């Protein structure tokens, strides 16, 4: 039975591993001891009862395959090295290591209990703060603002962005931007657009400590806690010299329409590390995984791999706490639809898809 090694246990990696568990010796390489449901991370950042809905152990994910909790240190098309004398070989390789992003949207901690402890300290700091600064008016900054206000309604929030509006990095409609901005402004959020910060605050993100900073335009902002809501960094430093030829200056990996790494027929990539021009989101990684799993299955069964991927029109379902938010969907004919708080909450905001992932990991949490 061929060996499929999947590096990275995020949304794309787990989907590929689970889909091929019946036809291959699947090895999932993931240093964290629990899957982190990042879609719900910002809710857990403000609500301790949500922690059990974002951390799911990997032990029930695969029926036949196995999970190795290690960092891939050096990866070639056929080998994954963990140290100078420990490695595994692969017939098929899937790169699914995603991106690094500032806390609390993502965690660097490998042990879930350490991440939980950091979340607890941050919530304690938020309870002592009355003013917060968020740097970045993209989806993460806006969603975090909504979650903060749902849990700490008296918190005064300022959002700084060098752009002239919210959500400027994607192909989003003016109606969507206006809906999100007006909902947050109605809850007291102050936006400072058009200039970056002159310097970052002196404290780490999520840590209590009064400070004053200025924007490059001279606007002074006082707060006691801050969060950096920008800065996706593809995690591809582990690639060896052979695979590094497909790695761009920004760390992304060049892929074909069949999601093979450019120049390698049995190495695939999914999720945030790919150079596909689309918003980096969980649903895209899961769509990539379906294509990759179908193509590897075809190769294993001696068939020609034919599944291909094309980026979908830009869409977003953006909760602003459990009851707020706005969404941009695209109908089959290409028509955009903008939905408001009630529809957004029903689609995502109330549950943040946590129930589906609890079932996937055999937890059935509520």
C-alpha cells in the first residue's frame, strides 16, 4: 500500500488525510497535539466556554492512518526529515502547512493547554482594560472587534488601517463594506483610516499595559491592550533545495490546476501556502483537498488524475459577534448577494461550524 504523507493538520491537511485513509498508508505530520478550529478562535478568545469547541485531539480522525506530532525540518519530494537520523519516506506528498498569523487568530503553541493558558491571561487583561487598539481593518480585525464588543460591551475600540476603508484587500462590494462599518460604528468603534501607526505599542499583543501611540498622520491613540490583525506568513521554510525552486519570494508555493507543486507530479499543495490568487480561507483549503484527494486516489488506482481547481468568485461570511455581521455570496449566474446580520448569524455566526468539526473528530461537543 502506498504511503501518503500529509504535512500539516489544518483544514486542508485533515481533509486530504481522511479522504485517503481507506486506500493508502496515511501519515499526518502535525506538531500540535490538537487541531485548532481557527474559524472559532476569536470567539474562544473572549469566551472561555468556547475553548472545547476549537481544540480537537487528532486521535479519532483516522481509522487506519497515524499522526506524528513532530515538526518537519527538511522535506524533499520523497522524504520528510524530523532530525538528522529520523525521517519517513513518501510515495505521495501533500504540503498543507498553512500560514502563521498573530495571536489570538492563530496559536504558535504546540500544546493545547499552553494555548488555553495564554487565552485565559488575555481574557483577564481584557477584563481590566477599557480601551483597545486593533491594527488592521481586514476580516480578522473586524471580526475580532465584533467578538470583543459582544463579550465586553463597554470596551472602547479604535481600529487603525493605512487604507481608506475596511476590507480593501479583497474584491468586496461597497455595500458589504458599508454594512460592516456601520454596524461597528453603531457600537462605538472608531476607525482611523489613511495612515499606518508611526510605531507599534511597547507591549505584546493581548497583554495589559497602558500606552499611547500615534499614526503617521499625527493622530494620538490611548489604549491598554492591542492586537495585530494583519500579517499572513506562509509556513514553507522547511522545503529542501529540490522543492524550494517552486517557492516564491513571498513563501507561497507555485501549483498547477491539479494542485501539484510545479515540476513535481507526486507532490501536492493545499490551502494558504499555494500561490492561487484568492482569499486564504478554510473553505478554499477544503476545496483544494477534494481535488488533491481525487488526484492521488486516481494515481494509486492507476488512472490519470483529472481533477482541477479554479478559484471561485470572492465571497465572505463575516460574523461580528454571535448576532451581527454581513456576507457577500455569489449566485450561480455570478450575481453578488449581500446578506445582513440575521442571515450571517444563521449561516456562521451562531455556531462558527464548530459542531461539524466536533463530529469530524469524534467529539460531538455542543
